[in-house]
C-alpha cells in the first residue's frame, strides 16, 4: 500500500520501498477521466488488492500506452529500441553458424581434412553420414540444455548478467571450432556452441518484449527473426566468397574465425544496457526499476516512470493472484497451461507447415539444369526474400494484427506445398536420372514463393506471439519450453527430410508436398481455434483475458477494464467477500 510519504507496501508482503514523491501527487488525479466497467475486486482478493495510488497510476500508464502511436513510441523510447536491437543481434550468430556448418559438407577441403571414412565411389576422404547427422544435431542438443538452464538462472540473476556470460562463453567456444582437428573435437565444439545460443533464443525475445511499450512490441520481437535471417544471409555471402577463392584449411577456418566479429561489440552493449524493469519489479527493486525506465525512455510527457512502475506492480500482483508459481511445472497449471500450449504451438507450426522444403529450392533448380556454382546465389536470394518479408510484416502487423497474419499465412503456405505435391504427379517429375525440367523449374519457383510468404507471416509473427502469450512471471520459462519443443521437432525433421528428398531413399521429392500440406492444414485448424489476438493489449489485459478463458477468436473484441473509477465502492464490495474469494472467475 502507498502511504503519505510516497512509500509502497508491496501487497501480500512486508516489504516497503520508495519510488519517489510522485505517487502522492497523482493518487486520485485522472482516474475519473478513465471510464471503467470492471471493479478491482473482480481481479484481486482483499489481501492482495493494490492501494488506490497504485491503481490510479497504473490506470493512467495503461491508458497512455494504449493511445500511443508507433511514431510516438519511437520518439518516446529510442534508447529501448537501441538496447533491444543490441540484445537481439546475438541471434545473428545462430543463423550464421547453422548456415556455415551446412555449407561445409559439400566442401572438398573440409571433407579431405575431417574425413573419417572413404567414399566408395571415388576413394576420397568423407565424413561418415552418421557423423554428419550427429554434428548437425549437436548444436540443437546444446541449445535444448542451454535453454533450460537460461530459464532458471535468468530469473535469479537477470537478463544482463546471463546474457553477458553467454557472450563471453561464445568467444571461448569459437576457439574450439577454429582449431578443430577431428570430427570428435568438432562435435564437442558444436554442442558447447549450442549452450549460449539457447540462452540467446529466450533472453533476446523476452528482453525485447519487456523494455518497450505495447505499440513497439511486435516490431522489436519480430526483429529477432530478422537477425536470424541476416545471420544466414551473411554466412551465405561469406561461403560464396571463400569457396572459390581460398584453398585448403582456410576455406573453412576463415568462416569460423569471422564469428569473433559478433560477440565482442554485443557484449559491450549488453554490459552498458539497463536491466529489464519488469524483472526488477518482480524482485521488489522498485527504485532500480524506475532508474531503468528513465534510461529506456526519453524525457516526454508520454512516459511517466512512476506510473509505469505502478502498472508493473499491478500486473505482477494480478498474476500472483491468478498463479503465484514461477517454476517450469507452473507453466502447465491452471490458465498458464493454455498460454504454454499456444506458445509451444506457434513455434511447432513453424516446423510443421513445410518450412523444411525451403532448402530444397536449389535441389529442384539443380535438377532443372542450374549450375551448382549458382546454388549459393540462389540461397542468397532466398535469405534476401526473408529480410524483405520481415520488413513487410512490420507494416502488415500495424493494420491486421498478429493472429490474422499467422493463421491465414498458414493456410496460404498449406496451399503452396499442396501445389508442389500435385506437380510431382507429372510424368518424369520424380525421375532423378532424367527429370522433367519444366516441373523442376516450377517446383523450385513455387518454393521461392513459399519462402517469401513464410517470411512475411509465420516466420516473424511467431516471435511476437511467443513473447506475448506467457504471463510476465513465467515468460522466460514458457519461451524455453516452446523453443525446446521446436528444437526437438527440428531434430526429427532433420532426419526425415533427407530421406524424403533423396532419390536413393524414399524419393518423394515434390510429393513430400502432400505430407507438409497435411501437417500444414492441421496447424491451420489448430491456430484458427487456439491463437488469440494480442494486438494493442497490455500484459495485464492479456492476464485477465486468459484468466476469464475468453475464446481465442473473441480476444480482439472483448472489453477489458482493469481498474475501478469508484475505489470506495470497490472496497465496500471487497468487504462482503471472504478473503481469497475474489481471485478471478
């Protein structure tokens, strides 16, 4: 509760912390202008109900965020944008490393150096297929472990310390990769590289969602996906430039060495960045949270730090009322089970909608007669489409929201892979020795269209949805679970896709479009009924919508009012309710 000296008693605890005299000056200032329908008692039991001062300031902060335009958000939070971009840039390393490693398998210099068996066709050294699969999945295994660890230690130590530690760890691991002399050493290096990359996957998107206002949330969270594509684009350009101009070990060691370019400047930025004010509020460090907001925002009437803190305190107490736990098990309890399901589902759909076919465009073009030397150029073009797609999605999300882009994007992708499947029914379409050139060109081109649509809809929007679905108290752990389900699915598909495309295995080639069309349609049906629209909603509003079990299709139009205009009436109503009886419905 707030007393006359500007001290807040944290509801439900014995802690009392100063957040400045500003609370006293506005305790009953503008709430009368904010028309409310719901009583505070509908959300809080008596022992947790925030003070009138907190409620008033929280109402004002919520109203200011909801009225803020994109341009006002950019002018009000330029520092928050910069620090978020700094954190998210770490994801460039993930896209870079995955693409570089995949490009080494057809590299003769790499095979000559690391080969642990003999190619029966020409007698040259070759990395055994089993080792290729193991090294390719090693990073994913490391990411799974790194994600789980990050979800635990980030809650205790904060974003900055864990992120800085992970970046320092990356610098050391690159030495292992650069000086690798055997496939065993390479395998160990890739597993260890996965640990910090797993940390980046959760902390970048959660930090972006917590340092910016509602209006900027979709842009800064989907920027994480843009960084991933940028990493792939840079890696493809490096491989294209080194594959023909460098010989011997330099052709694969130089791409590894260039990874040292990324972590050092990002580490400096992370050390200088402010901590997430939401994390500081959850730890009861309200003075530090206020200082963080001052650093994140510019001096403007649109941002009042004390009111922002009040909104965060109110949201934190609301979530404690709904579910006070902060463990991985709590992600599967009560209303948080639904939130976890949505977060997991949107990331799983990325894998199951047919995105694995995007890497097959060059395969079809090669079958149509495209020179192998042009394959890297084609890959560069695909990643260029990805960058353009993310930028276009920023414009689209402003007008149509996340749910619309994601759900209907899944349906379009489903139709595209079905078209690829039906093309495979043409004569000679699956003949690897004498392929149907026209079908190969058409299939490859359709996959390029798929790449553009994917990177405009499902690809980037997923990151915004995953960051917004969890409660603030369980956000990091929910993102960890969602990403790990994605990684496990990726490992399985990494085994299946080569069998689908390989002429010596299942030889499905374009017919695999029927498989992805089926899984893609199931994803569309699930998404239509389960993914809500978070556009324009504060975290507290999303808490209430989930707690009320509002159907996903009704989120956009459901009216939510978190604060009461008549505090005395709310208190009187609470007096008639037994303690613990007002925890929601």
